């Protein structure tokens, strides 16, 4: 699905809903209501993968640490390098990942 087709009024309302939440507790409560536990875990895993890739960790080490499949790591890498810059914005704002080991890919 192209980005143009994804940006529907319903998606805009979801974005506004996230923007209206003021605290981590509010965001957590909303996530619990709007997504399954597995979906939340998958999103969190993808963010960790992105942060580890950005820190220079090797795919194999990321797999060991996160349990993410090589397909997930590859998809996150593609988004990190060629996507809409969403991961980049978040990574830059969160700062460096604690405990990242670095290495070549």
C-alpha cells in the first residue's frame, strides 16, 4: 500500500489521537486498548532493531539479542535507510541505545 493510500481520514484521526496523549501512561493505556499485546511487542521489537542497526550492530547479534527474524531485521534496515524517516526522527530524539555493541553489517 502506498503512503498516499495509507494516509486516510481514519489514519489521520489515529495520528491526532497519539498527539493528544500527554504522558507515557496515557500512551501506554491507549496502546493497550488499540492494539494486541503481540502487536505492541512487535512494534517495540522493530524499534529496538532499528536502534541497534543504527548503532552498527551486526544482524546476527541483533537476532540473538532481540529474537527478531532476519526478515524483520532486513525490513527494518530498509525502512531505516530508505523509508519515510520515521525511525530516524525517533532514534535522534531518543539518543543512543544503551548497551549497543557496534560492529559491521
